[in-house]
């Protein structure tokens, strides 16, 4: 296994996005001299060569890496304000196109916190936009990019009772959004009302509701839930929970509060999860990075010989054996031989 340190600790707690072979690293701009309009920093890399694809860019709202072949042959950057969607060239920061956003009828629109997802579904190029509302009330609206038409049937409202990521994920025909709900849990000595994290799941083409996934761990700010096709199945992975779509059947739950993030990919035709598990005292001890092949009746944790830095924030895994880890120590890239890993850990 080979290791490359892509970015140093000045990029601690960054979020990771991947389209094809392009990796985008995004973090909130906390520099003292940062302008008020520059809230997010982003830099893109060719994941195969590990080389940057352009300079670091700054944005006034959350920035997302998307594939829009009609505008550019390579992935582009998208960010939104209350009225406009802006598409930017990641190589030089130039604006390629702007789209005016219609009034979606969901009330007063907040300027900040615009997380979005874009993709081609149901024969249309769709934009889904998360909008912060008043108090606990939030909404997701949809727009047909070709016509600029608002699509109310694809949107939904939700209540968020605790700070949680609002990154939308749009992949393989599903739209998911992390949120929280007030639920009542009964105990032997009584009951209590808690703010429980969930992931809302719906179909992207018609807005029909698939259901909700209750999470054991929180989704950190800025981190998107993972949806992956692997070995003929579709998996949703977040925190220590992995389920299949659309049936929402549990595949794995670590049952361990220190399992902080899970991601799924396919190695040598087999579905495999890459999971980071922190120690009970994460501020002092390195964490564990391990594999879990999901096609076995009794999945076993396979520890990789790499001490994961404390406070891992995000994680990516690819079919070619590349693992990207974002932590308090920065961003690291690991190269694993996927065929060897699959061969030496056969199904049981």
C-alpha cells in the first residue's frame, strides 16, 4: 500500500467530492483576512496523477463538482445564491454560464447555505437546491435547467432540529438529504424526546418517496451521503450505517460510536466497504482503517496497515483501489491492490 499526502493540516476537516477522475477538496475559509464573500475554498486534482488541475478558488456559497457535458468536456464547479446558479471552470475560475433561478414558492429564500445537486434524470437536466428557511423549517426545490421551470412535484419540506449536513446527493436515480426529527424513545424508567438523525430518500425522476434511514452517527457539516452501484446492487452509506436501495435493507452497522464514516465501492467484482474507526480517545490515538466485503454471510473487518489520523472528517473509495481520507492532519491518498484484497479475503 502506498501513501501520498495531498494537502497539509491547513486543509483539516475538508470535504471530498469526486466526478470521474477529478477530486475536489472543499473547506470553509477561516482565514482572518478572508473577505466576507469568500466563505469556501476549493481546489481540484487529477486523482490518477495527484496533480492539481488549477489554482485554489474561493466562493461565497457551497461549491459542488458536477458533470455537464453540454458546457464542458470536463467536470465543472457549481454554486448558487438566492437568485442565480453559477457554473465555473475549475481550471481557471472563469464563469462559463449563469442560470437565473425561479421563485419556487417556498417562502423567503436565505442567501447562505445553498447546497445543491445536479444530474440528468427522467429525460431532464435537473437542479435540486436546499434552502434554509425560518427556524426549523427547510426545503428542497427542483428546477429544469433547460427551461428554467420550477418543478414543485420533485421538491419536499423537512424540519431540522439540530445542526447537520444539508448536502444533497443525486446518484443512480435517487436524491437523498440528511435531516433530523424529534422522536420519542422509551426507557425502563420513562421516556425522552431526542433529535434523531435521518436520511430522507426519494426517486429523482418523479419525486416519489422511498423512505427514511435512521442513522446511529451524525453527518458532519458539508459532508454528502454516499450512493454507489457495486456488484449489481445500490448501496447508501453514511457514518456507521450501510443499507441497500430501494428496499432500505441494512447490510452493516458497526454498532460502535467511533465508526465515523463508511464508503462503498467495487473491487474485483465484489462490493466492499471502507470504514474509518476512531479509538475511544481519538485526540491521542490513531484510528483504524478497515475493509469489509459485503457479499459474505458474516462480514469480517480487515484492518489496513495505515494509522488513520485523529478526527477523520470524510472518506472516498474508488474501484481502482484509491482511498482518499480527509482528517485533522489534511488529505491523504492511499493506493491498495483491489484484486489482491478481494482474492485474499474470499467469501465465507
